[in-house]
C-alpha cells in the first residue's frame, strides 16, 4: 500500500477532474534509472489508489509510455472518462514518446485512443520544436481540465509520477507541468519514483 502524506482524510472529497503528467518508462539502456519497468506494478497500484481516494471521474492526459498510459488505463478500469491531448499526430507522437518503450506500449497506446471520449491533436510534428509542442500540450491539458471542472462543478486535481532527484527538463516535461499547477493554484499530488526505488518502497504525496 502506498503511504500518502499531506492528504486530508477527514472529509469525503467531491468528484474530481484529474490532469496528469509523469515520466516515461525507462529504456533498457537508461543510466541512472528513473522509472525502471519493474516499478510499473507498484506505480499502477498507487495511481489506482489515488484515483479512488480522490473520486477521479474524468481524466486529461497525453499518452506517452509509462505514467501517462498507466494513469489513463487505471481511469478506464474505474469506469471513468478519458480525454487524450496529443501535441502532434498520433503516428508522430507514438514514434517519439511510445514506441521506444516497445511494442506492448504501442498496443496499449492504440487501445487508449480507441476508448477515449475525445482525442485532440494540437499541431504538426517538428523535430526542432517538439519541446515547445509538449509545453503547449501541458497548457491545453490544464485549460481543458479546469474548464471542464468548472462546468461540472467538480474539483480539478493534478497527479504526477516524478523522480524528484532527476525531474527532467523544464520545457514541456513533468517539471513544467508542476510549475503550471503551482501558478494556477491547482492542487496536485506526486508519486515519487525515487522513493519507490528505495528499500522502503513507499509512495509519498505532496500538494500545493
């Protein structure tokens, strides 16, 4: 079981619109490890537990290998609605952010596209501007989730799967999304991969 710190347990939360950003699964050659494949089961359990705890009903995310795909799959497993926002075409996004993790992740990506309530594609792929496209995707995810929550009279909450010792590049990545949540005063939670890799194998939550 994940150990969640900083969460108020006394009050039953209202249903949530969830927006997600998280690290991709590691390639076999990645050194040092960040999100090794052997953590997938534990991360899956922690995401599921968090969605149940916060009554996640509607999800907004991209669909990269690792955290994104796991999050969307878990929302589907709980009979929630998933909405996928891609910075570029599905084929280009899969080539850049899914296929390097292997064929199984590509198949999971295709299945999620088929089961999504909506799939939005923001623009064409450009190798020189891909990070800017990811940053634009983060902005759209926040805007759409916030707007939907307001219309539904629901709370909006962020969730991320992050290695706080190597959070990645700011532009367009997980750290960029956390910065947006802080600017927009969106409450968010984090599953720390560096904690999960430790011998204690516990997930910690922090909010803003």
